């Protein structure tokens, strides 16, 4: 059986409004999209997220937190939905730089989101630290899930 090689899709998109001096000095792709189907994609998403965060100027501790959050979100896609997508994007708001990570799948959805966000809750027999851990590691956390339709988790981390 052959191995499939996956690449992240990077898009600079249409011309954008002028960026701040801090952002303009960086040659950072506007958005990177990584299809997720296997554990190999967990590693790729983590690597691409860490590279983007480093280009945005995040320090070593935040790089680790961001990479860990991306790993957890990507593993959840592989474990529960089998396939999905991670989208990474640099953002700027009120002069602050940050990174946004969107984990999207068309899997079974989460029947009880409130329970899934409680530490120790797991449907897979794990430690139940995934989503609650991601929420603790990031500055902003949003989850939308519909049973039978899939889940989208959006997180942001701001450069301090």
C-alpha cells in the first residue's frame, strides 16, 4: 500500500488593505489550510502552526502552547470525525498580532458540548483533557457542533 503525501494549501488571497508596520514587515501567508485524515496530518498541522506563530513573533512558551492546542484539535478530528481541515491564519486587532486556528469536520458532532468541555469527560476512554485543555491554552475559544453535521472549533492566541 502506497503512502500518500499531504501538503498544506497556502493562499495569499485577493489584495488586502494596507497592513500595520509590524505585520507588513512579516512575509506571512494570509491563510494555510491543512486537510486532516491521519496522524501524519496532526504532525503537519502542528508544524505549520508553529511556523506561522514563530513568523508572527510569538515566544518559545507560546509556540509550545499553540502547537499543543493544534495537536489536540487535529487529533480530535482524526479520532472522532476521521477527516476534516485545520485552517491557520495570522490576525491583527487593535495593533495586536495573533493566530487563529479553525478546526472543522463533518463528523458525528458532539451530543453534549457542555459535558465535552468538562475536564475528565471522554467518550474515547482518554483522560478527557483535549477540548478543556485547548480552551485553557488559548485566549479565545468558540465551538459549534451539530449532531450528524460536524464540529467547528475556533481558537485565538494573542501575542503578548
